[in-house]
């Protein structure tokens, strides 16, 4: 036991190679927490400090420990309320902390006035990967890269001699490139890491796990009218542990994806007719699935891809500004009959660009479908999101027959709500959806740049609506009391989510409140 009473075990990892790195450890299949600098010590270190272009200028103090190289400064909701950027320490001494570049410059100068405001203390952030000496609770772990030793604080009931632990070192489990007609059926993809957040580029997310990378000055331009093309520089999507690139008819059927540490479990880029179907994606650091380009609004190489009858549970558990299913500029994407639950920000996001693309053909996005999905328990950690969230022109796209419920209620979740077409959303229909149990709005059309969306035949409780859109008719929408749910609403709820073709359809055990709500409505 250490001074705090924790039972610490250690294991050499030099067998992986002398330069072994990992940001993840799983013990008996459960994700371990990286060591954190106690807030009291962090406050002492940063008291009187000055933020600079290289990091922090400190006031030297006796007996105050240094922050170790490789520690990651994490800023949840303190740059923008829907993001959680992180940058790593390059070096430190008693008077200075030098951060890795270009991560630090990018997080200082995030566009649209979203740069970091101060030190990672209190509500503004925390320090992760702080070192072996800061294992502070059962389930904490640390990797000493100098001695090539992993340390872990045993949880209650765990025995050192019977411990089963996995420290993944691979960042890419499978790369499918320039392929066609390949089926993966019944595979399990698990245990992978991602190192970039602790390296020079870091993880400076602008939204949905899409990041600033490199040193181009356009990284810092908000470019509200899109005239500079700056969004191509701060919209770089994060990689997946399973990558599908320039390929067609790649199919993952009845596959399980879990314990994956990258920005996405499955990433599809320039894919045609690729599909994730009847699968289960859970305990992943970033998005479950992401599809398409976010940097090129006229990208036309992502067509007819789909996620169907798939369970997504606990996505974005590490990169908490990521999305359950994230879709960029695509054509013919179909998200049909999925269940997305327990996500930190938004369940489904489709589109990009905000109000920078004001004409119907300013992006290539069109004919996408979000239908028969069940999205619940979202915005568990981050703010200003939605169960189903959209951006930009979506020419001819449809959002219908979804059930969105249980926006987080145990904290202030900020703006948004169940159905959230954000700034610049246009040219699609929203119909026959059911939205229940929102803290905020069932429908959030918050600004005049949202236009030409037809909202009809939806069902919601409560009635709270934000309707500032232009040419967005609200037609025959029904607001109901929980004790008098309309029959059509019950039918939509019952038809949403996965069916028995998914082998995990009965595996998730609903928590009591969720179960009682489901039984009551359906």
C-alpha cells in the first residue's frame, strides 16, 4: 500500500519495446483512469502564474512539485462549452512550463474567440498523466516511460495475482484502402490506443472531435462568411482505430467494437456503399462511427454509406466533445434503426460549415436520411448539443421516425435540445419524430440563418420550442401530456431503435428510470 492506503501493483512493459507508449489501460475489461494532479497541488503550482505563448510563467515556490513532461492539460467546457481540448507538457522547471507546439498555439488562438482562458485548475480544467506519485483512487494507473513500468491501483475485490490487464500499443487495428466488396462478419475489434493527444499536435477540437492541426494562420480565423476557406484548417477529423479509405462495399456485420482509444472507432473516408450493420460499439474514446469529409464542402466521394440496426453505448468517454455518429459532407448516408445512448455531448451529428455555405449548392450534402433511431441520455458532460444535430444545407435530406429522449437533467446543459438544426441548417424535412423528457427545447431553431426546413407531424413533451428560423413552417405538431401519449407517438417509439437481428439487442440493461419510461410509453 502507498501513503493513501491504495494497493499499487506494477509490471514491466519493456517487452513491448524500449520506446513503448500507451494512453490506455484496461483491467478485467474496465477502463482505468490516468493519474491526475490533485487540485490543491495544481492550484499551488499555478497561483500567480502568467499564461504565455509557450505555456506558463510560474512564481517559484518552495516545496511545490513540478509538472512532469508528458502531462496533459485538459480544458473541459472552458474554451467552448461543447469541446474539451488538451495539450501536453514539453518540459518544466520551477519558473516555467513549456507546452508542446503547435498544440499550445492552436489552443491559445482557437477561432471564434474560443481560445483557452487560463490554467487547468478548478472549473477550468485538470492535469492528467501526472505521474506515478499521483495515483489517488482505486482504478488509477500510470506509465513510467523511463523505467518502462506500468503502475495500477487495485480496485476493491481485485487480487494482484489474478489481475488481467491490457495495455494497448497499436493505434490502427485495420486499414482498408482501395478495396471493394469485403465483408467482416462476427469480428471483435478491441484494445487500441491513440498517441497524438499527448504529442506535439495534441487534441484541439473545434467541434465533434474535429481539430486544429499544423501551423497555418487560418487555424485562428473564424471566417464567419466563409470567404477565406478557414474551416478547412480547423475541421480536421480525428482518425479511427478502424480505417476505411477510398473503398466500396465494405461491410461490418454483427461485429463488436470496444475499448478503442482513437478519435473514432470506425472512420470512413471517400467510401461508397460501406456499412456498419447489426453491430455493437461501446466504451470507445471518441465517436463510434464517423463518415465523410469535414474540410471540403464540395466533397463528392462519400456516397451511400450507412449505419443500420447498431447499438452505440458510451461513445466519447475520453474525448467528450465527440459524437455518437458523426457525418460530414456526404450524399445518401443512411442512419437507420440505431440506438445511441449515454454519450457525453451529441447523439447524431450530420453536416458541417454553419452559416458559411448559404446557397443550396454551396455544399455537396444531399439525400441523407436519419430515421427510426432511438437517441437518449445525451449531453451527459458537455453543453450546447442535441440528440440529433444538423449543420448547413442538407438538400433533400430527411429526419423522421426517431425517438429522442432523456437529455441530461442533473446539471445545466446549456443551449440545444432534442432536435437541433444549428446555424446555417437548410433544405431538409423533419417529420414524425417523438421528443420526450428534455431539459431544454424539443426543437431548437435559434437563429435566422436556419432556413427552409419543414417541421411537421412531430410529437413532443414538453412543448418548449425555439422558432427563429426563416421559411421553417411548423405544421401539425402535437404536444402531449405524459399520461395521454397519442397512439401514433407510441407506435413511432416502439418502432425506433434496434431489432432482434442485432445479437446484442437485449444485452444492454436499462437503468430503472429508463426502463420505467420505456415501459410507460411503449
